[in-house]
C-alpha cells in the first residue's frame, strides 16, 4: 500500500463560534478519493486547510509530508479547484490561463504550449478566446479545472466540481476526472454531497458529517454500514392492519405505526433489504393491497446522523 | 531560479491587477472628478487673476491635498479587500508565489494606476487653466513638478491604504477618518502637530520644487522629507506584506 499523501490527525478548525472540522481524522492515498457529505459538513474547510489558505486550530495536517500553512512553495505540487465562482469574467479563457501560468512561474512558449494542451484536455479549445462572462456553468467548471491543472500538479483538489451542472455535463466531467487520474497520473481528492456521483469516480470514499469523518474506506464497506441503517418506510394501500400484525413479528422490524385513517403504515426497519425481499410473501400471506412504498430516509443527512451515532 | 520564478509571477500579477483597476467601473468617478477639476480651474482662470500662483494654489488644493489621498483610499483600501470578499484572490493565494511578493505586486500595480490617473486629472486641470491664460516654460515646469509630487504621494498613501485593506474588514471608514480628520483637520492646525501627516512632507518637497502659490508656505528640509516618506512607505509595505502572509483567507 502506498504512503498517505494527506494525513489529518485530530484536526479541529473553527470560525468564531462555528465549527468547520471537529476532531477530524483521515488518511488519503494515491488515486482518486471521494469526500462525501451534506452542505456544512466541512468539505470545503478540509480543502482550504489542504491548500493552506487557513490554518488548523488543533491537531496536525500533512500534505505530501509537509504542513501546508505558510508553505506557499508546496502549491507547485497542488492544484485547487474551489466550489465557488472566482473566475475573472472580463478575461478570455486564454488570458485567464496566461495569468494563472504567470503566477506559477510559467511564460513564453512553455506557457502557450501547456495552455493549449490543457484547453484541449478540458474540451475548451474553441471557446478559449471568448470572455468567460459568457460561459455556461459547465464551461466555467472546465476552465476552473484547466486553471488547477495548468502547472501539472501531483495532487489535484476538486471541491464540488459537478455542482450545478446538468446530467450530460456531469457525465463528461466525471469521465474527465477519471482520465486525469488514469491517463495523466494526478492524485485527486474530489468532493460531492451526492454519494453515487462520487461512486462513479472512485471506490475510496470518506463520509463527512458535522466536521467529522464518520466513515471511510472502500465504498462496499460503506454500503454495508448503510444497509444496517434503520429506515422508515411508508406503505400505503388497503388491508394494512393484517400486514402491520405480520410485520411486528419480523426480526428486522423495529416498530410499526398504523396511521389514524388506516390508509398507510410507517415501518421502522433495521435491514430494509429484507423487508423489500419479503414483501411478495407478506402480501400473499395477508391479502393486503399495496399502492405505494417509499422511504423517508432517502436523504444523506439521516444516514450521516446514523453513522455519526447522533 | 527562485528570483526568476517570482519575477514572472510579479509581472503577471501587476499586469492583471493594473488592467483590473483601470477597467473597473470606478473610472466613471475618476472622469467626473477630472471634469470637476477642469470646470473649477476653467472658472477661476476666467474670473480670477489667472496668474501662475493662482494655478499652483488650485492644483495644490484640489488635486494634491484632496484627490490624492481620497483616490488612494478608494483604490487602495478596496483593492485586496474586495478580492478577499469576492474570492477572486483564490488564484493568487493558491499559487506557489510567496504571498509577500504577491503583496508587492498589488502595491506596484496600485501605485502605477493611481499615478497615471492622478497625472491625467492634473493635466486636464492644468490645461483648463493655463491654456486659457498663458502657457510658458514655468507653467510646464509647474505641471511636471506637481506630477512628481503626485507620483511620490501615490507611493506613500498606497502603502498605507493597502495595509488597511488587508488588516480591517471595513477599511474605508477608518481611511475616511484618517483623511478628513488627521490629514485635513489635524494637518491644518498651527504648530508642530501638522508635521505628523503624510501631506506635510509631500508639500515640504513641493515647496523646494515650486516657487508659486500656497505650497510655498511649507518649509523644511526636502531631503529629510523624502527620507521620512520613503521610510513610511517601506514600513507600511513591510507590515502589509507580513499581515497578508499571516492572514487566513477562508
């Protein structure tokens, strides 16, 4: 197994009375690593600590063996694409890359050649002479990524690169990010609040919730944890009293609540897969008629709460 | 190697920031100020005595004493502060360029842009006055001497207001307080207290260059004044660069 490129140990970071990261621990190795968490989980704080624009209050953070705070020269090896808009809208894509290249000590033919390569890589060659103010969301994301890989960094940090893009652009960006790792050798840390999007890029995932890494590792391990997560499932239909009685006796059932108008029941189960698997048998056994079934816990928030033990 | 790297970065930052300052919508305010100066000087030229003393006093009062600190404040205090607030500073602070060098880049572009704008305004005002009275060698010398004072003033005031923009969230209010209360009010008081302003030292240098108008009222050693101004600019610049390096930019 390769050495970790990022080690965060007992890191806490707060902004006044607001906690960004709370006793946060993670080790990131080569390849693509996904950081998943709802808004406010601390993903962006983690990235800002990695590029050293903010410093940890407690704990230690090492990126490629060195502390990033006040270590500006290390940014030769790091490319950062933040989740917010910062592109100068009056500039063309080419001028923007010229500026970024200059900040990285690149000039002349070297810069022109590299800019051309990067524009091709992100699929922005044709639009590069247009002002960025006229770019679509997807084009802006591509230009942000172009700026972050221009100096060919070893480690690439992509904070919510898919946010606000349509499904077609999202697929293209996912393919591009995978290619940046596979074909160009960049180690990548990418964040999202949508698990399945990250899953399409990597199997190495860390889940963040309220400033803590609540789970990390292979996606299949995370999935196992998720399958044990108690789910609230609403079943609507007719003849539900008998179904409720049968469900009470099942080992996976935590509780059953019959609605006052008897039009639905809310079942809390520890293993939702088993409930879904046994439904045909239960229907046949009780003679109920099911109109719909839906989970109340589809949002990641409840999963994170569960994993965090809250 | 390291020096070459930083020089390339410095050039990129100065070019980018200068363009950004010049293309900013605030040029409308600058144009209005230039027009106001032109109208006032044109009016005085037609209604007043039209002497070179009168022209010098006008340039000193309108541009050197008023516009120089005000424009330095407007552009200087907001330059880095605005970039922090709208996050356009991201590209600079996540580049390998030493933040202290980046700060010097911001400072240089601010000085250059301010100097250019102030000299243009001065030239417009000068032309409005002297083209309607008389242009001679002395009038041209007056134009150039005030231009030099404006450039010197830009370098000193920029170092102060850029520092305020890095350290404070609302630098404009503090800057206005400084300009109107300290520079204008305290600076006009009789006695030694008036010497504790940037404006005083600029005018001491000016009194050695310009023998016309109310700037001649200032007396003192021009060499000492130049040293004081250079020291002030250097101290403000060093503190600002240090504060910028230490600053967390969330």
